[in-house]
């Protein structure tokens, strides 16, 4: 089947991408805002880039034309934790994926346990068996050219852990 991505609605394009590249781990990212609010949210697009140095890439979309809390927190603090998700914590991860105001902690809403990290200020998720404490190396924005009103789209974060 041939698909012209420029003709796909954004939702269909997303569904095609997440169903074509499987299996893929969910990056459950924890951050801390400048105001000290702990945030966690799952992201479908992430990958290991290199093992020496350890580098991860993460794609964080926008919501209603504005950066998600995760993106804002990473840009503000340059620190975050990528937590791997297990089946046992999947429901809590789904709760954390909701659209909460910036002053609301998804840790509390989802009943997740924040534990201090060793190398960064944002907490790890205690329920996760694998946690990568990361510092932002580079952030780049991709742009869509589907219409004459090109607007920023997803941001890709390159991080060193």
C-alpha cells in the first residue's frame, strides 16, 4: 500500500507511525517545573541513539498549539528522567497521560511514587524498573509544510544520560 503522508490527517499519520514501528517502548518521562511541581507523561516516540556516550532521543508534541508541560520543563531545567513502563503500571501511565493544568502533579493524580534521582532534580518513578536520568544536549523543532501557515510541530530532544 502506498500512502502520501501529506494527505493524511495528523491523527491518522500518528496511528500509522505507532503501528508500523513495533515493538517500541514507551518513554514515561518525569520532569520538575521551575515552580517545583513534579510532572510525568508517556511518549510513544523515543529511542536509544548511542551507548557510548549514552544518548537518547525523545519526541514531544504540542497540545493545542502550545508546548506540553514536559517540553516546557525540559527546556527550562534541561533535566528529566526516562522511566520504562511495565504492564503492572500501564493503567497508572494512562491516567498520567491526561491533560492536566501545569500546577497539577501527574504523580499524585495517577498514584505513582516519586523517588529522588541521583544525578538530576526531577524524580524517578519508583514503580519503574529502569530509569535513565538525563540532561538535555539539544532540542530541535520540526516544522510542517502541509499549509501556507506552517507552524512548529513536534520537538525532538537529544539527551545524554
